[in-house]
C-alpha cells in the first residue's frame, strides 16, 4: 500500500502522517510498514540541534499508525465513517536512537480484538536491529461521535 492508500485509510496528514508504505498486511494477524526518516523532518529542528534524534513518542505514534491500518483492514471499516483512536501504551522500550537517513521498519501483530478495541505488539527496526517496542491499545470509533464511548459495544450491523 503506497502513501495514497494510507491516506485513504488514515486521517493523518503532514506533518503528522508518519508512515510511508505498508509492505505486508494479513488482516486479523499482522502488518509491516516503514518510514523513511529524513533530515528535513520538522521535529529535528528542536530535537536536538546538532544531534538530531527522532522523538520516541513519534516512533510509537508511527507504530500506532501502522497498527491503525491493520485494525481498519481487519474490521473492514469504512474510512469515511470510522477513525482509529490510539488509547494506550504499555511496555514501551527504546533500544537505539533513530536518526536522519534511517528507514524504520514497523512490525505490528494483533494480540487481542474485542468488539472495536484491540491490543497490538509493535516492533520498530533499523537495519535489522530493534530500535523500539511497545504494546499498543486502540479503538475504532464513529467519525461523528469523536470516540466518546470507546468501550461501548457496537450496535447491530455496525463495524
């Protein structure tokens, strides 16, 4: 899936769309995507001048965006009607810095899916070495409701 396909699935846009391509997707199981990290990323202006490092929170956000594509595809959700909200992070660890010129490969596995809420395990690699990992929670919400009831069960006929 190229950037146009990702933009059809997710509402994120520059400067907050943090993934460039989905390489593999197995609905209900796993997804693999990547981000090319370039020196002209806006966050490098302040993090850190003279020693640019991608903020860990943005690595996790990119991981969650890859997972969001998996959830949308798994539930066969309409991007015009549904949004994926990132609702939690557990067991996050950062193993090595991500710097300009790196290509980050994200591998996200679906651990649990209940109704419209899920847990995923994400791994971020640079040159085959683990850079970050985390367990992510997210939920599918109606675009119109803006996610006021993430724990609610879907109504009959809803996905």
